[in-house]
C-alpha cells in the first residue's frame, strides 16, 4: 500500500495536463479518470472492511445471498463505476486526489496493523461479476490486498511514463 501511495503522489505530481487528458490503454477513461479510479479502489477497500468483518461473523449463506444480489446488479454497478470515475476524475483537483489517497491508505495501514489474526481470517462471499480480482470468497486480509492489486492492474493502463522515466 505504501508503494502505491508514493507512486500515486509521484504520478499526479509529475503528470502534465496533456498526460492527464491522454486516453488510457484498455479503458474508456483518460489517465486522469483512471487515476481517480485507482484511488477509488482503496476507497472501496475502506468501505468494504466493516461489511467483511460483519459478514465474516455470520453464516456463509448470508454473504452468499448478498453477493448474489450484488452480482444481479452488475450492469448498473459497471455504469456507476464508469461514471463515478469519470466524474471524480474531473471534480477533484489532482492535489485533492493525492491527499485523499494519502489519508485513505494511512487509515488502512493503521487498521491493518491493529487487526487481530482471527479477524484477518474472516471470510465473506464477493460479487465476482464486479471485478476480476474479487473471488467467490475473500478473507479480510485479501480485501486489504485487493486495493493494491487493483492499483497495479490499472497502473499498467496509464499512458504516460513512470515519473522516474522523466528527464
């Protein structure tokens, strides 16, 4: 998470306006919109944590039904996901995105360090139709890891050089 936090700050700190307007590779978003979407992945993790802890303490059938209901709503989810990242990428200044990423990841890091081992092993069913990194069941630990998997996946779709490649 820390590496992603630093890289996100560097990417936005060194990106030119032209870099941010350029289309990303393999998505319908611009680089700016995709960067917001990468931030959004960590915001999702922060939001999911109370759910995973709660469902992890209930019978598996509860989260299985919840995941099935979410899978049934995948079309509206994908539209909201697209439009939310489009809008968020334009509504927030890049400096605001960096501050939000910093706060979100630092909060997740504090919570992860404080987690008890038995909590990290709690399991919940997930809507696999929503994201390729969602598995049928995921532990609390795997959900913490999801944000960085999501970040790394989308980092490869940005169409401007890594900050250290700039002269």
